[in-house]
């Protein structure tokens, strides 16, 4: 493949370009994680505020995974005192139970008759990758670059359900994101579940999400599945729970430099 495929509004594309450049500099540091959106902090420490502030100033946004819920208010007060806007997702996580729950879902359910399952890879036409990115955006999910959707830059998978016309109606992804020497090395990102509005309620994304979990466990050494969920997003919470991925004692702590980012959020 040639140059990177980026999708989304210009501000988000520039964010991902800055993150890609930064990651080339810090990729050997086990504290940092990356799956195409942002260079993120995997391990909180005494310097979390300083590191997150630096990341936000360089990229436009910063995220710290595994940040203790009990310490969130203090962290946000310090970040806001630096002139940064703060944001939060609850950190959902699942281990072996997620594998068993996913395998049960796949045993119990079947896709609608008009659906074909595709895995994005280097042979996938650019038009289909672009259509998947458009589906994600229609569901307020920020797409990652094409090389990640195709599973080329990092080990991972994007599963897509297409109808008889070849149009994507749902998708789910999972990627290796942590450094191989990180204590979280076997925790993978899982999520980016999206379903076209007219196909919701058919449990298509639920099955794709289960396929992604099973694949990553069996083929990529995943032993934990992590995703960020808004506190008020009941439908996503229910789907996660169905697949053995539950709310934890952590959050995804986020901060944004709105002057650089040009918007008030990175993704839902």
C-alpha cells in the first residue's frame, strides 16, 4: 500500500498525523500506547499531569488509561488549571469471561440472511474501507487510519457486515495497543462497534464484537479487552456486559487543547 488512508474531518485527520509523528519518537517507551488515534499513557504515575499536558500540547488531546476513579477529581482539577478541557470515559475490561461469553453469543445467534462478513486487509478495496469509515462517523465513532483498520500497522482485526449491495451495515474492531514489555501488553483495545440505523436491533454488531474477541484471544495473544464507555451510554454498557466486558475501577482520563484540536472531543 502507498500513503496512509485518513478519514474524518480535517481537525481529526491532523490530530492523527501529529500522533503518528509523535509515536515514531516514543514507540520504544513502554508507558505509551497507540492504535492510530492518539499516543496515550498506559501507566499513571507521579508525573501523569505533566505527561498528559505535554501530550495534549503536542497532539491536541491526551488520554491516560487505567487511571483510578477515586483520584479522577484531583487529576481533572490539575489539568483544568493548565488550561485544558477534560473528558472522561469509564474503563470497561474483560478477561477470559469475555472469550466464553463471546463464544456463547456466536453459538446462540446467526446473522441475517442477507449479510456477508468481511475482514478488512491489504486486499480490501479502498472504497470499502472508506465506506466503513463513513459508517463509523455516522455513529459518532472516530475512525482510525486505514492501515490500522486493515490490521497492517498493529496486530488487529476489523470485522464488517455487508448487505447484498456490498454496503457496510455494521463493524467492530480490536487492536494490540500496548508496548510488548508493558504490564498491560496482553490487554487489547476492543470496540469501534457501529451499526447503520436501519439495521439496529438485529444484534449484528454484537456478533461482530464477539468474533473480534475470539480472534484476538486465539490468534493475537489477547488476555484482556478494554474499551471506553460513556457513563450515560446504556446501550453500549449492555452490549459490553453481554460479552463479558465490565466497568472497572479505572477510567479513561482525557484532556484536550481546544486551540490546537479545533473541537471539544475526540470520540464518543
